[in-house]
C-alpha cells in the first residue's frame, strides 16, 4: 500500500511548490513507512508515499522515455507475465509502475483494460501536456481529486486535498442524506463539495482545457466457454488469485473469522506457503465469549487444525463500538457504513504490530461467488415449484425464515393465479408515477432522514433509481449477481478498509476480487451458486479436501446486531443520551428526530429484541453527531 499525490497547474495557475507537495505527503505519512519522494517539472508535481509490499527497489515517482512520462502509482499488477510478453520486456524485475508506463506507451489511454490487479495511478505525459489517471476495476485503491480552472490536485486520501489553500471544506448535504439512508449511490461525490472521487473502472484525462472522465470496463460475465467441472476451474482461478496476492513480501498474514470465505483463503494460502517451504501462515481471529451469537471459535479451531497455519487469537471482551471513535472518524475523513469497523481495526493493529505488511481478507465472498438467490425467482417464474420447494427447505435454515412463509411469498408473486393481478398492479403504479412523480420513501430506508433534507437532496428519486433491486433484475440470477457487484457499497467498503488498515502499515488484499474470478462467477448458472440450499455452492465444492467439512458445509451466518446493541447500551449510554437527547439540536437539520428518539426508546426498553433498523438509526445518528462535532472544531461548515 502506498499513497499518491500531485498538483497540476492549469490555465496559467500558480505552479505547486515543494512546500505544497511536502505538506500533502506529510498528511499521508502513515502510508510512507518505507519512504516518500516527489518529482516536479514546470507545471506538474507528483508525490509518492511508499509502503513496500511488492518487493520493488524504492519509492516513486518514476520517469521514462527521456522524461516524457512520469508516474506516481499505488499498484499491484497480477498479470505481469502476460504484460512482459506482450510488451516485449525481458527484464522480469521491472517495477509495476514502470510496466504501467510501458502499457501507456503501447496502448495509450486504453491501457487500463490490459491491466489486472489493484491500482490507482497518475501518468504525466509532457508531450501531450496531459495527466492520465486511472482506478482499478473494483475500486480497491482510492483516488480523490479537486478540479478548478487553475489547478487539478489528487491524492489517495481526502486530508491532503483539504490542506490546500484553494480547496473549500463545505460539507455535502447530498452525501449526508445518502449516509443516513445507507445509500452510497453517487460514485463521484465525497463528504466535501469541492472534492470528488475517481469511480472504479474509470479513467480521467486532465489537460489545460478539460477534465474528461471515461469508463474503461464494465462488469460482465466471462465469454469463455465453461469447463465441464466448474468447481475445478473455480479452484484453479481462486488459488491463482491467492498466490497473486501473496506476491512481493514474506510478511503476509490472513484474517480468519471461521466463515467460509476467510477460511478458504487461509487454507489455500497456507498450502501455498507449505509448497514453497515457507513458515506457517500467520492468521488473526477475533474470539467472542462462549455461547454468544458471535462465537465462531469451534470453526476457527477446526481451520487451525491444519498444520500450515499459525493462529493468533484475539479475545473480544467488553465490546465498546464507539471506543476511539473520534480517532476512527479522523482516519475515515467522514462517516462510513461499517458499524463493526472498530473490531476490524483491532485486527489491523495486531497484525501490524506482529510485522505483517499484507493481510489477506475474505471480504466480498458473498457478492463475488453469490448466494444464488436469483435462482429462486427463476424457478418460480418457470413454474418449477417442486425444485423451488427443495431449495427453500435448505435456504430457509440459513436465514431463519420459515419455509412455508417464503414459499407462499413466491406463490403470491409468481403463481398463475396472481399474474394478472400483478400486471394490473404494475400498470397502476406506472400511471401513478407519471401523475405524481416518485413514490414517497418507506420508513425502512428514508425514515431516518429529516424530511426537508430528503426533499432538498431528492432522496426519494435517488433511492428509486439506485437503492433497491428492480423486479426485472431480481427475476434473473445473472442480473441480480451483476447488480450486487455494481452497487456503490463495493468501492465504499474498500475505501473504509483501506483507510483503517493504512494507519497500521497494513495493506489488505482481497482474493475474491480478482477480475478473471469475478467474470467466471458471473457466467456460472444459478445451480452452481445455490444448490440444496447451500449458497456459494461452487466454492464449497472447490474446497473439497482443503477446508474442514464443518466449515465447508456450514449454513449459519453470524448476526452482528445483538453484539452491537449490547456494546452501545452497555458501554455508551451516557454518550447516546447526550448526542441523541440533550444535544440533539446538532443533528436535527439532518435526521428525523422523532423517529430516532422512538428507535432509541425501543432499544432501551427491549435491547434483546432490538430491530436491525432501529439499531442502524441509533448508530448512524450517533456517528453523524460525533463527526459534525469534529468538523465544527476543525472549522468546516455545512
């Protein structure tokens, strides 16, 4: 993990000084544990904060072609052999950033389509007087920027940009309403109106006269014919992805929760270390009290029975979700949709203290491999009711829903007697929207937002565009799968985890988010994703002989809600009373206070029966209040 930064003077704007770029790098010193450097040439200055996780010789920026090109990059390329061959490069030790420049020389602005891995980079082309920037396919690496007529500035974090004189710190109401509604629907905006993000799978070309944004890739299924044994092909692609993410350093560990995803990664990585005659793979696990809803120690112990793993167990005692929260908000540079971040952060802290530079993470297994729920709709639409019954009998055990209730819902929506009623209802809704505009927001997503703020930020229309899966999508497993992978929650999660890990000198790497693996999973038929009630079925089959059967075929999912409620009410009652009651005026312009007050009262009255929606109302309102206090002290304003 590294950090990139730079300033380009436009339209006779004042060129950046050494002090400007040094100030930006200073705000990212936690990313520069192995050094920092900068490069300047008339109107452009590039900076690089370096954490050496790819085994290369030193920090950037790097130059090429007699100084025509200069690059600052936070990248790890996974298809190096392919690129070396296509570009005719014999020196196998060439740095990833240099490979990116060679790709740019060869393919121009189409070069990101030839790259695989995680990257965020900026290339200065002095011949064209253009700055070319790109972000990886899924948004693993962050890239923020500010653009004005006189200057373009970018960085891996927001803080270095806020420190520049020209950049305002006015808060974005649009982002605040989206946070409260759990709707990261805008891939470009940030918490500050003057700062934007480069979306995943996009490039940006900046010249004196324009800033042009282009999408270079779209999430699509692989076009290659599937092999007869999908599990064998999955195992090959997955193992290759794990190997790619172990490249560059021996200081590699893995998170191990005891779930299917992290356990698969840890076991495959452990086997890789054994094959290379390396020491056991260090793993890091949170351990909750025996008998609690969060206790996964039996599954963790089963995985740690593998001789290739060396486990570090971290007991979680009296969980306090808002402990160190002011510090976490500083790291995150705003609010975030991750109530359990403090727990993940403790893993980063321990791993960093033990010398880990890279931590393999099972994040995204559900989304990439898919639970296959779209298959249930396909079976109902096709009238395959007995097959639907068999799948629901297994799937209902996973999520605790009654099988008969789930089956009746499908009969209601797709059964023959209901199709005419459904078509009539659809026609009425379409006519109603044409007459009245978007339907009012249901309590489930918009009830937390102050109605006036929701109106000003057009939240109802935004939600109906991006906040729920259209029925035309949910009726198809392939479309459902692609829709889930394309939501704003994907890059949002990566940005949150990146900032948290960077503060402890750790780079998270995500084997499930590998481009060939994602494309392969998208192309799979629904039966390979959901079978006999087992979601991510192809992954389970692929892990035969690698995972302990108790983990490979486990159905249950951990529900974090009860632990969050216990921690908030048991350890932060005074804080909640203050921010939600006595000092509620600070958040009143943003939240629907009567709804928040009612949700808080219900939680206090029956904490053991707290509804997830009430918990989210209280957690998000408290988070917003603490952040607004922090911003107010820093001088920003909404």
